[in-house]
């Protein structure tokens, strides 16, 4: 495992402090597992909704036992979202050592060393908030694109919130020019922005093949990455029983050699990467019920078959 720039400036933590923090994290992650187990058995309607959507796209690729495991883990991801606000403020070098594995960070470092900005094109996969906050704990500054409207929050010691300073809210069309300028400034300054590449929202889109069906992925952030000559790096985060994996792929912008002609190819390559990981880790795709192009396809093109979990 390779750590970020914070590895060279780790603070010293007494053994008992690391142990107490480690126990807190383990209990928090145990809560997510317990939540997933009981929610699976209690929330029948939501369980069948999730299973039905998965069957719609992955029919014939698993047996009933596997389906139950997958759906139950998706509920566990929901449980992890409930405790993340209390876990994230305690993330530090000790947390990274114990709970985080990283692959492909050299792609990020290489771009940053060249002075360019980066769009980390991520998805509703694993636990995104824990993923990008783990990256922050490793010493990387980054901003997050978030829908909705900004609200004045103070970051509390024991509870994480999306503060305005490191969050770019894009839910108000009347302020579109302001947040676009902030995005461009951030990228041109050689900084990092994370972006949900599988979100259904977005005025500018490209249609590409995803699970054998034509779906429209948003391209607004790709336009801004092009304008600022920023790199586009696929970013996958996995959450498995408290263990977090951060996976970075090679940049897919190719230096913008063909300008706007690259947009559809970039979206297509990202969709292909995402599809590969969904097939490999279907239990990680919390976007199956969220505001994603895949969930939107089910809503528009027909009701998924009820799950039999």
C-alpha cells in the first residue's frame, strides 16, 4: 500500500490512543453490519426494489444466495452512511494505516507534479464520503461537487458536514456561472475535484453503452476539465466490513489531443470501467437505488422485476 504526502509528516500516536481509536472504528463498522442485517430482513419493500433493479441488469449471473448477500451488503452501505459523519472527523494517519488500501496513487501524484488539476471521476460506489475524506487524511486537498443548495455549517469536532469551503454546490441554476468559475479556478490552480460521473443530473450529456443499453452520462464536468486542461482520472472506492480501498486508474483525457471529440470517448471509457467493477463487486454499487443513470434507466424504460430475495 502506498500512502499520500502525509506519510512523511505523520504525527505520533501513543499505542493506547491508536488502540482506543481502532476500537471505536471497529464498533462503528460493526454497527453498519448490524444495520445491514436487520434492514434486509425488516425493509421488505426496499429489499425487493433493490433486488429487482439488480436482476434487471444482472439476471442469470447469480443464484438466490448470492443475491441475498449482495442486497444485504447494500443495506450495510446505507448503515455506513449513517455512521460516517462520526467516523470521518477522526480519520488520521493511524486510520489510514489500519483501514485503507490504495492502488494507482502514482497517477494522481504524476499529474499534480506537472502542475495540472485533476477531476477524479467517481461513482456511487462503496462509501464515497469515506473514500475522499481518507484521501484528505493522506494530505491531499480536494473539493467535492455536490447537488443541492449551500447552507452555512461549522465543521464540528465530532460530526462531519460538507462545509462550503471544500464543497462546490451546483443545485442553484441562478448561480451556475459562479460555481463554474470556481470549478475552473480550482482546476487551473492544480487542485483536485471529485465528481460523480454516473449521476443522472446534468444538462450536457453523451449517450454510451452501459450494461448493453444506451444511457446518457453527464459531461458538464468534462467540458470544464477540458477548458482548464485538467486530467480526468477514474476513481473507485470500495467499502468492505470497515476496510476501504481507493483505486485510481490512468488518466483518460489523453491530454485533450482531439479536443471536444474526446468527450464521448471519456464517458464511454468511464462507463466501461464502472461496469467492470459493478460486475466484480455488485454489492458495492449503492447507486442501484440512488440518483444515477442506471436507476433512471429503470424508471424511464420499465419497472424492474420484483426481487425474490
